[in-house]
C-alpha cells in the first residue's frame, strides 16, 4: 500500500531557489527530515504546515493544491466559458446532448487556459466567438 501524500513542498522550494539545506535550516529540521516531507514519507504537523506556508508565502492548503495535477482551474474563466457557450448554443439554435455540452465546455476551457500563466489567467477575457464553427458542427 502506498502511504505517500503528494505535496508541493519541493516545487515551491525550487521556485524560491532554495536548497534543501537552506529550507531545512529555516525550519529547524534536518535535510533528511525535509527530504522525507517533500517525498510524502513523513506527515506534516499543523505547526510545520503553517511554518512552510509562511516561508513560501502561500496558504497552508496550497502545499497540497494540484499536487498531482498539472491543470489549473480558474473559476472565473470556467464560468465565462459556460455562460458564453450557453449563449452561443441558444443563438445558433443548435441542440447538444448533456454529454456533448459537458465535453465541449471542458475542451473550450482547456483551449482558453492552455499556456497561460497564473497572472494571465487572472486578467483573461474569454471570447468564444472563434469556436462557433465547432459548436455548429457538433449540433448538426
């Protein structure tokens, strides 16, 4: 049985260009202990989680957010995709099954966010007009 708990400790450490030795020193633990935390072999206490979050300037839950997924979810972008897709379906007077609509929503979301940085996602304006042909084809 795999007892590892995936986390973002190593990723955040590397983003801050900290060595394991430096981070371990800031946390007051050994490099071995830090390595075990990064690999999910040791459990984080609430105190250690808060300490790491403070060092990385993130919320404690960010230590685990999307640890196993490379996809980001920006809810505002997803909402805009859903609203504009529904408006387009109505305007084009096409009929999609719930499965088609769901698949199309996910695919359009992926096309919108592919390659965008977190900063670009925050200010991203969704315009699905360029996908009308795809929606028409699905509704045929």
